[in-house]
C-alpha cells in the first residue's frame, strides 16, 4: 500500500470518528435541551408539599423535582423585576405560593408527555395550578426533531461515503 493510500485511509477514519462524535454531541445537546424545559406546579396555601412531591416523583417521566418556597419565589421575583420596584412596599403579605419545578427525562420531554404529566399533576390534592411553556415547546420541538434527523442522515451519509473511499482505495491497491 502506498503512502498516499495510507494517508487517505487515516484521514477517512478520522472523518468517521469526527462524524460519530458530532452526531453523539448533537443528540446529547438535544437531550439536555429537552430536560431543561420546566413544569411549574403551584400549591394551595395549606397543601402538604412532601406528599405532593412524593406523588409527583412516582411518575416514571419525572427526572427532577425542586421545591421553591414562597419566600424563595419572592426573592427570585425581586431579582428579575429589580429590587427597587415600588410594588414591594404596597404588598403587606407575600402573595406568591409555594411551588415545585418539575423536569422530565429527555425521552418523555415531548409535547404529549408534558400534557399527560400535567393533567396527572393537576388532579393531585393541594395543587392549585400547573404551567409549562406550551407554545415554546410546540415551536421548538419540531425544529429539534428536524435537527436530529438531519444530523443522523448526514452522519449516515458521511459514514457511507468514507467506507466507500476506503473500499475503493483497497481495491485500487489490491490489498
């Protein structure tokens, strides 16, 4: 085998490795994005938060549940709205409820998955409201799926192309 053939095969193997790694990284990024979408579960004032958390965690779709107390929610609200806002002097009592932030596992983070889990959580005693960014999910999810398909198809085409290059070089050199 000539040096040129060896170099081409080496470069082709590097292209295969880089393509495989790129496909892997895109799918990892896609999973990370899916797991970042949050469901916010607002609790009634007298609700048993630990029981509700246990009930929510029984769902196999749930990856993570974070409790946000009404005081933490007020701090976050102040930080987002600017602490010097006059609205805080008018409020004698914190009007924000305790809540949970729920994140789903990537394979369940699809529009139907969010709808199903939200409808189940709404039925729990002590839950006043359940929200998630439905419009963002409905717009972003098809784009993410399209990206996954394009990356996968490009990866398969690149693997096929590089395999064809290696086979052609081997035939030319009759190795």
